[in-house]
């Protein structure tokens, strides 16, 4: 059942996921999902989601010319500011700096 939550997160990382919506998708309680997900994946569901979103955003920044607001929206953030803070937590660079460093590296 944890797999159904994983599939859902990867199929639509930009959705407004909560622990509750994922638990309903998996057909289990929030506590059970969190415990089993963490045991199988190594981190809680919403932490995993943040990483998936960061990875997806990094791909978009490397491979498209989408503006930062569009990237933020596609990966599930309401605004560029919250996206920037979350991205910096995972990548240690602001999204614009990441994009520029990716171009330079290529």
C-alpha cells in the first residue's frame, strides 16, 4: 500500500499533497502510512515529497527556460518565495543560481 502513495507522489509531485490525502490514497491511517513509509523509504512521506519536488524542479531548471514562478507552480509551491526557500534547503543554492551553475557546467 505504501507503493500506491509513492506512485501518486511521482505521478503528480505538484499536487497539494498532505499526509491525509496520501493515507487515503494508500488506504491506511496517517500514522500507519508515516510509520511504514519511513521504514521502507528511509524518510517520512512529506520529507520525501519535498525531495521529489526539488529533483523535479532541478530537472526543469536545467532543461527548460521556464520562469521561476512557473517552475514553482509546476512542482507544487504557491509562490516563488516559498519555492526558493525550499529549493535552497535541498540544493544549497537559490533556483536561479542553480540554473546558472548548470548552464556553466554544461
